[in-house]
C-alpha cells in the first residue's frame, strides 16, 4: 500500500510533525510511505526519519536556495482554497493553492492523509479519483473559529474518514457536523519508547514542557510551586520550551523570589533525557487537544499531575493510578496534586511504574495497526464517500475549466521551478 502524508512543514518542530514521523516510520516497515511537505525552510528535518520514508516539498523557502520562492509574485497573493480562519492561512498563497492541487491531481497513492484542517480541505477538493482520503484533526472542533468550521462543513463530507486524537472530539464531529458516509474515528497520537532508562523517582525535580503560551498556564504552575517551595524547599521545577510568554514568566518567578527553585530551560531536543531526570511531570493547560507531553512523560516513568481540561488528559491519565487529574485554573488544586506525590514516596513510585506500563498503549506499533486497519477497510469499499464522489465529480468539472484558465494565463512561461513539479 502506498501511503502519502501531506503536512505543513516537515522540517520544523511540533507535535503534529513528531507524531506524523512516528506513524510514517512505523508504517514504512510494511508499506510504501512518503511525506510531502508544503514548505521547506531548512536543509534537513529535525526529527529522525526512517530511510525508507521519502520526504519531498512543494515550496522552497530556504533563502538563496535554487528554488527560493519567497519573492514569487503568486506567493504574495493570499490563498483562495486554503481556508480563511485556519491558523496558518497567512503563510499560504495562490502559489501553494496551485502546487498542492497539482500534487493531489497526480500523486500515485492508495491513501492520502492530511494533517491539518486547511490541508484536509485541499484533499477534499483537489484529489484525483481513486485514493482514500483521510483528514487528521490534531486540534479540536470546538477550538476552530466559526469561519473555519463553515469551510470544513462544506469540504469534509467529501473525505472518506476523519481521525481525531480523542474520543470526546470524535463525538463532537459526529454530533455537530453533517458527515454522511464519512468514518469518524478516534485514534490517539503515538509516542515511541524513549530508549533510555526510565526515571527512578528519586530526583527532587518537577518537570514541565511545552510552548510558553497562555493556554499552557505556566503562570498557575509557578504560583503553585511557590506553595510547594514553602512546604518542601528541597524540590525544584524545570520548565522546557520557548515562546512569547518567556519574559512575563521570568518576571513572575522573580517577583515570587523563586529564582532558585523555578528554571526556564528553553527548548530541549531530545526531551526524553530531561523527563527522566525528574520524578513528577506537570501539565496545567486550560485546553489540550491531546496531550503529547503527558504521554512522553509517562513513557519515561513519570506520574503526571495534570489539569482535567478538554479533551486529552482525562483519556490518557487513570486518575489516582498513573497520575492525578486536578481542577482546571486552580493554583491550590495544582499545588495539592504536586505535594501529594512529593510527600508520599511510595505513592510516587507506584504511580511512576503504572505510568510506564499504561503508556505502552500509545506505542507507534499499536497506533499504526489501527491506522492500517482503517486504511484497509476504506480501500476495500473503493474510497470516497457517496456524497464525496458526487461532489468530487462536480468539483473536477469546475477544476477542468479553471485549469484551462491557468493554462491560458501561464502560456509561454515556466510555472514550476525545477525540482518543484508535483
């Protein structure tokens, strides 16, 4: 089976990129797998890639590279297909619309997988007849803007399947969006075994990791640790990540006099050795579409104290068994959860062992099996829902007319630069 992933930028750093690589690497053990990156901004990917997985790009943004298109006139005109309301819309253009459409019209694949809403819209509109079309949702339906949701409601019925990272989000799609004939399945992200010795629970460190963004609520974690410091001054907190809130968080640390107890560590890659140095992980978000850092920490043997926010933590953590779920937005609840494990060595070690065992269900081999089963079932029914086939036929007729317009407009000049034909 030839499986082709379409991703925003395979050369960056982020949860979607990481989980796409995890899945592609595992599927490549049995299948022909490629990752098609819309953008390329550096020479080599950050994450490790199985040599059997091919990576190619559609638009080259490397300065002074032979294919640099940052100044292309088409690239300065806003996208018409990639939906407004999508977080990355400003990075897309008439050029990306065309490159993606040309790729999807010619790609020789049995299964096409989109990895964000805007790319899923392209899959629905531009894919040639035949391949199975699967749109992954790594965020949540409720977190999408009204404008974006309207665009998805028009496009998603043309897909064969939508996968969400949580059961709660799958329910939201089934109940809030009309998707006749479209499979909606909850398939969590995968996290591989870290390949290092797990934490032994003896280090007096609480560890957190993620973007320094308002939704992560690290301000609450720092305030909660002020109380932890008061009761257990021998414990410390490390926060890994970068972001716009760094200066604000640094000021809060200084104001509370926590500069010897709370450390902003910046980015760490790989992160696994840093998890293993700790004994407890902390997640204080107001919203998590899944919770990759929760699983990462558990796979390193750490119990996680997490806010019980929508949607992921409650589907990952078995409260009181392999971690602790606490009230969202409450400094006191976060502090209580941390101190419960800090002050009880036996409980902390028991939960750490349970976390290590329970997190095996997120191993890439298990998640790949679920995707493989889904792909096989969809392929056996011929691909494309009944509604999608009807709408796709109308769209191809419209596309043929627009294609003629493009041909006239582009007559006499080279449209795609060498190395960028799809």
